[in-house]
């Protein structure tokens, strides 16, 4: 969930005891001397620093949080190891808007294909139980629902933001490390499988990207907007980070 104006990442290595942890430094428009360190849900370590921050200052900041970084990377790796590989058979859990639905495959002729939510289940009427086919059907259903949910969400949130006159266009895009992005052309891009997350997490990502229409960086002014329009957003972001591996598991 970052603005599009980023430089190429600088790659470095944190040495902590016997552990070697790679990290990337991203230069942003932020107050001089302000350095932020994030451990992404997949265990990637990102350091956000101003363009003028020295490498010595960055390395010192990273080293000072070495234990915290190591612990959080280990937790991310453990979460990933506990995510079971999907088989796309009846009985598996499918997520939508933060709720768990049971996958149910129902045999029908090809002409009677359909997909629906019904009484706590995601029902797929299908002529085949081929896992790849079922996976494609589920992905298509999530993308269809994402168009509806995101469109409505952007309209509702945009109406509360004084710098937006007309809700911006958005596109669905599967991104490796982001739930969303906002380009300088004003188009918001959203990961379609964000629709699997709880509504407050979806709203947070939408607000984050819409705030970039006013502040195209991660400056104090940007975070002031988040604080104003979604107090307590930090706990919502943390929840989304915790859910990430499950929501993106295919």
C-alpha cells in the first residue's frame, strides 16, 4: 500500500548472532532522519528512509532493532509454514469478507455451471472436480465480487474525503507485495483477493490509497490523514498482515 513514486530498493544484510537477514531500503519523501522498519507478512524486511539519510544512520537504526526484526521474521516464517496447501475439494475453507465458507462441489452437466454463496458454503456447480479448474472458478468468483465490493467502498469513502470530487477509477491487479497502490495518474490498483479480508481491512487499504491522491508519499501529513479518517488504523493493518498468508494461499 505505497505510492508509486519510489526509487529502486537498496539491498543490505543484517548480521545478528548467527543469523543473516537481508533487508531492502526504500527512499521516500519523509522527514529527514525519520527511519521506519517493517517486517512484511512474507518475512521481507523493508526500511523506509528519506533520500538524504546516510547508510551509516540506516544501518545503526536496523542494528538497534535487530532482535525485534529477527523475532518478527521468525514469526512470519512460522505462519507461512502452518498454511496448508489447497486441494480444492469439498470441505475446504474459502474466505470472503473475513468469513469462512465451506467449499462444496456439486455435480451437474456443463451447461448448468454456476457459483453461489448458500447457507455458509461456497457452492460450485461443476461437471469436473479437477483442482485446477476449481481453482480458476474460485479465483474468477472472487474477482467478480471484488469489482462490486471495491467499487462501492471507494464511492462511500470518497464521499467523506474533501479532496476527492469524483471517485477515482480502479483496476484489479495481483501484486506480490502490496494490497494496493495509487499511481500519479490517479488510478487506484487493488489486489483482487483483498476481497477475502474482513471489511475493516478492506476499508483501510482503500482509505490508504485514496489518501495518496492528496499526499503522494508516506510523510507525516499522509499519516495524519489516516489518523483523522480511520483512528486506530494501526491495529487494523496488523490484523491484515496476520491474515495475509491465509488470504493469499492458493
